[in-house]
């Protein structure tokens, strides 16, 4: 397998100190940090269908040792996450080597390794009262009036069990102090979650950050269509600033200090 | 630097969700849900997500303590077990086996729970045994 050879080369030529990939352990495909000392372990390297936030693990390692050179098995979404983390100075592009995986199929490559290739199934009750996973924000806005949209989002939000899984799994959530843990914004130890404020805090913070990997939606025990919510806020960012998070290594409009941008308040229904 | 992942089972309740510990240089740094686990299918509750915090907590009890003269003192397992056995025997002889009750936990395994009820019924000689997850 070419991937194994390439990863071994990276380690043996000291281009990276650790290579983050997947291997099978006890029947589960789980991430693993391969090192030069155990380079033969790389024979077990797999491209797992189960995606884990490898970029977040890279951030954890970098925090422990900022000079550590890390190799990563990168899907398209990982690549976007890495670009965003470079933008926000969480990772140094000089310390990261990627081995790209064939994931999202295109006209050039029809085969892909991703659990997302099959669309999610939305049940009949969720379709009638909540939100279809596969709906697009534009379509959703066009099909439902504001009252209907509010009731549908509230149906989804009130299922929240406040596990913080969406934030914990998010590869681009790296803040040391999180607004979701601020006692004045979200009261600690209280269930049910304060809706919709809990989700709206996270949604506003995902504007210009979310790279649409879908890990949050995967981790949500309440089946809240988070991906669509963050797509909606990101659409607003790309409409106003022309910025798509993770597309390039460029400064985000939210990381530039000293430049004022005037926003005109507009009703939600336009 | 060493980074490995260890699949495990959440120790908080009897559901048995699969978790994955991110171990960096021998220390658990983060907990992730085990995506391929049939029980939780890649989801966790807030307690499961924060397993590493209690494992690494400085307040965590790592050895037995015995209360002597009103203060908890560090002891060896042999001392602690002997002390407990001695006091239980005394209570049982003085007030009868039904003066003792045993509460077992969802945080220990099925087998350990079985042993605890066996111990209560066969050794102590009472049916006063219950479990926190007996909903």
C-alpha cells in the first residue's frame, strides 16, 4: 500500500516525529500516533471509515511540544481544518506534513473513503416537526415562514442534553475559555439546556470558523442538525466577507484587528 | 513524544458506552466517544466526555484509608481489609446480620456486583443488598 510506504518514509527520513493515522485495535478502527521507534506498526495503518478529529489531537500534541513535527492522514475536511488552524496560529504549517486520502469523490476519482457518502436518513416525525438533515439552508429558508422555522428549530434544540459533545469533538474549537462555560451566559449544572441561547452562542462562534466536517452532528446524541445551522451562519460570512473557512491559508476577517466593517441591521426574513 | 489511543468502557453508569482515551506520554489527555461501539455509536453524555478529568484528579483516592480516632489515615490493603472484617464481625455478633446493609454500584463490573451480593447473602447472612441503578 502506497500510503504505508509514504508514511514510513516520512518517519524514517525524520520529516515527522509522529504520524497520526488509524489502526485496528480490538476490532475497532481507532486513531494511533505512529513513531519511528515502532515504524513497523505502520503495516497496520488503515484509512478508517470512522472519522476522528486528528487535527484536534495534533493541536493537543503541539500544545505539549510546540516544535513537534506531525504527519497526518488528511481527508478533505482535515485539510480544511488544518488550514483554519494555521490561520488562527494554533498549528505551524512548517511542522505539519499531510498524506491526502481519497475521500470526497469527484469527476477524477469516483472512489471515496468516507462515512458521509451515504446521505443521512431523516425519520418521518423529524421531517414533519423538525429539520431534515439533508436540507440546505437556502431551501429551508424558502420553504418555511419565520414562525414555522422557529418552531422547527426549537423542536430540535429542546432535545439537547447539554453534553457539550459538539464543542468537544470540534477540530476548530481551541479556545482556552469557552463562552459555553461562562456562568453568565450558560448557567452551569442546569438541565434542560437554555434554548435557543446555548445553540445560538455556539452558532455565532462557528461563523467564519466551521469547516463543515460534520463531526458535531455525528457526536450529537439528540440528533440536532448542527451542520445545517453552522452552514447558515457561514453563508452569512461568505456573503458579506467572501471568506470560506479553511479554503486557503489566509487571514480570517475575524482575526484582523483595527479594521471596522459596517453591518446594516436587517430583518431575518429578507 | 508518544501518543496512543486506548478503547475502554465508560465507568460512570451501567449503560456501558465505548470511550477512547487519548494517552499522551502515559497520561490520559482527552476522552472521545468510540465511533464503532454498538452501544453509544459515537455519542456520549457530559460525564463520559469528561472521564479523563476524574482519572487525573488530584482528589482521586488511590489507596485505602482507615479511620482511626476520627481521622482518615493511609493504610495497606491488608490492614484495611482486616479492620473492616473485624468490625463487621463484631457488628454482626452484637446486633445480628440484618443490622448490616450493602449498597453496590454501577461503576463496578457485573461480576463484582455478583460477588458483592453473594458476600452479603452467604457471608454476612442478610438480604439487605441493593444497587444504585435499580431503577
